[in-house]
């Protein structure tokens, strides 16, 4: 027997018991007469003690121990003289009678402690060691709990978990596909699914009614901190539903998760906001609503005063930072630098200070009289003590820059508290997006998203104005999930393909199977997919999804632990009839 208890289990009530524990040596403290060992496993840490009365064999063996040795001990649970209130086992220790080294360990390349000295890459190379650390371990345990609760809730709602294939044909989600060469069909390739989109729709045609899957998806995109080439979705689809049915069902799922995993109850319905409103008020389709600071359009009050920057601008808009009128020159310069960064893209920043004594001071005093400034302050509903920050230029770019500035101010003012959660459904996205380079429309979501029925006639006149019956769930400025009510009618699907510039043949070649299925009685249906990694990191209060993935890839898409991607042998290449082009 390796253990009678885990290392997180023993309490004062167990004093006097003879126990066997196995685990890893976290630390050895040799205090001369006494030696203390922290023994660790997944469940916790138990202190072991070897004192002067212990056998000399045991004392000798203990001298051999190093960090991360795997040992088994037998001994008696005793009350500790100096108790450690910080850990659940802190009132006891185990006086060791017998110790067996099950496996020695080399000195780990970084310390296995909550705060470690290992850099990112090193910890990824030795991910199995990093996973021994509490913060990383707890992230995965949180993920496990979330997955179980997802299954519980959806099962109770009659959803059926169905697995869909990984070796498929491209699904046009907008990103690049990962492809897998077929040995049996040389020159032909499978694609790894960007999502099970078409399969879940086919399951609706098949009559499954409610489907879900916690599933890996693959997208060959340039990576950012919060992106991984393979990631997990909670993928769902339902039949005979309208938008509200879908939103209510999955609002229920998110509330269930908050309640069961975080003990947070949402009594109100989640707010819903049309895309256009989100863009006008927050410059983003995923606004962080933990704080206000809504944009105020200022075109009407600022134009015609001789200030070219405003007069020539398509859009002038501002935000009001409460209580910031005392910002120093230096602070304002920092903000100006911030908005001018290429990632933000503004050409400059105009400020108006509404001083606490009621006077107004701005960076454009030359053009604006105190009365003019007061008029702006009134439109912005600013009070004495506030600071108004104004950007101007091309509308799309300025809304974006103002959104970045709003988030920056929100962070500076401590308004983005990680323990506060504000969910929002963003609805009525545009169906199509014009691409200037390719001179054609792209589906903003994917080609199976249905238009809002009253907008269908716009296909003939202004396709760019068609609203989609699509929705995103946003929490704290993070897009957590998105989906839509689907097209289930062959003709409308054809119209959509036409609008996207597919010829009949291309549409047939790529999506013939779906169009065919629609011939045989497709029910009205709709669904959603949640980014599971991101949902976990949001629940865990972390910015990075990597911590919530057992074996993540680095920013260059590499698994540095198993060293992948890597070349394959000539034999493998031959079998696949693939020749590698040599780069000149
Ligand atoms: N397949 C979509 C996605 O991955 C989600 C959906 O429409 O259900 O974004």
C-alpha cells in the first residue's frame, strides 16, 4: 500500500493514527536535532518530522533527500507544537517511523513553489513540473469543475453530447485551416475543423434537436497572448428556436457556472445591446461594462470654431474621466503618447480640465472661449473636478482609439476589478463586411448565419446594411461566446453565397453536402459556441488562457516540451508522396 491518506487530508482529529503517505518532497528543513519535511501531493502538504529519537538508519536516509524526491512514509499523526494556520493540515504533523525513497529526482530547473524563479519558456519546456505548482494545478482543477458543470447543466436541459470528426474538409470560419495529408489518397488533404459548425447543423437536420460538445478546434492564425492554434469550445446547437430561446438557454448556462463555480448569483437578465449602440458608445463590439465613461459625439458643438483638426474630422468624440481634472502635464503627455501609439492610432489628444473652482482649461484655448468649453462640458455632462479627453478623425479609427483610451483610463482609475463580472449580449451584428483589398463582402460571422428577416430585401440594394441574427456574449470586455440563428432554407443560403461572391460551382463544391441536406427537411435552428479556455481564465481571474490549458503552445505556436512542429522522415514523406520545396 502506498498510502492510507492523501497529503491534504489529516486533521487534529486524526492525532494518534498510524498513517502511510506518499508524495513529493517539497522542502527539507534540517534543524540539527529535528528534521522537517514538507510532503506534497495534489491534495496538499503534510509536515513530516524526524527527531533525535528516530533510528539512525532513518536519520541517514533523510540526509539523502532532495527536492522533488518521491517518497513513501509511515508514521504517527501528532499535534504540532507550533501550528500553521495557513494550511488545512497545519495543526498536525506525522512523526516518521519508516521512509522509502520510491524515486530520486534531479534538482528541478526551477523552484516548484507558488512564486517561481522559472521564466515562461523554461516552465513550458518542463510543463509537467510547472503543473505541480499550485497556481497552475488549481487552474486545471477549475477547468475540470467548469467542464463538469457544463455537462451537468446541458444534460439536464436534454442536450446530447455528440463527437464530430477531426479529419474533415475545410469549414469556412475565416481563418486558415490546418491540413493533414492523406496517405491513402495521395495529393489529397483533410482539414482540421476550425469548429464543428456544419456538423452541428447536420445533426439538427438529423433531428437531434439539442447538441453540445466540449471540443477542440484548430485555426492556423498568427498568435497573440490570448490565442492558441488549438483551443476548446463549448459548442452547442438547438432546433426549433428563435434568438431569445438560445440566449435564455445559454444565459442559464453561464449563470449556472457562476453560481456553482464562483458562488456568484445573477438575479437580473443579462443586458442586451445592438452592435451599432456598442460601437457608438464604446467603440467596440465587446465593451467592458464594469464602468461607464461612454463616448459623447461632439461634432455639433465643436465644429466651426476655426480648429482645423475638429473642422476637418469625420468624427469628434470624447470621454469624461471623473475626478481627473488635476492631471499634471506629465500625466497628460503620457496619455497623448498612449493614443499616438501605432496600435491605438490617434494623431493627438485634446483635453479640457473642468477645474474644481469651476474654471475650464484646455489644450485648445486658442480656438475655444470659456463659454465654448462650458458648452462642450455640458454636452459631456462633466462636473467640476472632471477631465474631458477628446479625439478626432476618421470615424472608424477614432472610435477604436477612443475605445483604447477608455480602457486605459478605466485601468488607471481602478475601474476594471477582476472580481466584478458584467455580462452583456451584443446583438444585431452586421451580416457582411466589405473587404477593400479583395473588393468583396465577407461574412462577419460565417456564411450560415441568417439575416434578420426584415433586412433580407437589402441583399439587392445595400448588402452592407443587413443585420445578422447573430449574438456574442461579452463579459468584462472579453468575447466569451458567439453564435447565430442559421439559414435553413436552400434559397436563402444560395443568396448568401452569391453575396459572398461564390459561384454556384464553388458553393456546390464546398458546401454541396449542407445544401443537399437542406433538401430533406431542415428544421429552423441556431446555436452558439463558447471559448472554453477563455471562460476558464475569466473565472480564474487571469488574462492568459495558457494557464488553463494543460499543455499549451508558445507564442510561436510551438510545443517546446515535445518539440513540435518538427520535420518528418523521408520515409513518411515518401508514403505521403510529398516533396519539401527547398527555400532558395
Ligand atoms: N462556429 C461558430 C464559431 O466557432 C460559433 C457558432 O456560430 O455557433 O465561432
